[in-house]
C-alpha cells in the first residue's frame, strides 16, 4: 500500500461483520487506515486480533483478515465504537466516542448479541462514561448485551503480549460457553 492510498482512506467507513443473535460482537475502537483500504477489520500486520482470537479458542485456526466473514459461522462479529478510519485512535475526541457509544447501543439492541466485547478499555470508558472500568466483565449492559472489556490488540499496546491477551480472551470464551460471569481476575 502506498502512503497516498492510506491517506485517501482517512474517514472511510468499513462495513461491519454482523448478524442477528451472535454469541460475541467484538467491537474495535475504530478502523485503521489499512483496514479502510482493504475493507478487512484488524488488517494492519502489527495488529494481534486474529492470532489472539485463535489462541484463545474462539476459532479453530488463525483466520486472515480477508476471511473475516467466516467469523459469522462461529457466532462472532465485528463492529467499531467509532466508524470512521484514522491513522491512530488518539485522533478521535471524547464526544466522538460518546456518540459512537450511543450508536453502538442501538446497534447492539437491534442485533441482540449475547456479549459485546470492546477491545480497548479506554474506548469503553469514554464511550459509556464508565471511568472505573477495568479489563474483564462489566456490570452494566449495553443494548441488552453483557459487556466484556478486552485489551486492545493493536501492536501499539505493549502492556499486553499475544499470550496474555489470549488468556483474557479465553476468559471471555469460558463465560460465553458456560454462562456465569467470573468477576474476579486480572485488571
């Protein structure tokens, strides 16, 4: 991809990968420019979403971003808090996150996933006014779905490794599979 192609993708909206009644709707912060160019979520080579999704047990093999539609076969989907593409999430302001949270609530209410998994606790805090939120299950629901805040899989998130992220995603998978929510665990 050329720098010109990436810049031309700024502010594009990437279609969600969704269906009604999903087990988990994964919610990114917003699309990267690479995602906007390719039309595939979590497409940047440094993003660890796809390896983490597989290592945690959500998918039987590591999917490529271009195979994102296969997530629906596993009862999984992808959306974003903010729909427009940027080079970095810090280009988004608090009001844009809050508006994204309002739109996301309506989308979740319509689609009725069991879980909404927000991949970025800071985005979750800002979008839903939950300043004290930590990684893990959340008390409030969004649009009727239970909520789990997950670590952001961006390569810029150096606090989490693929292994530690996979462990947290696996905690969500256990909650999805077994039903009860474990409200203890790392934060």
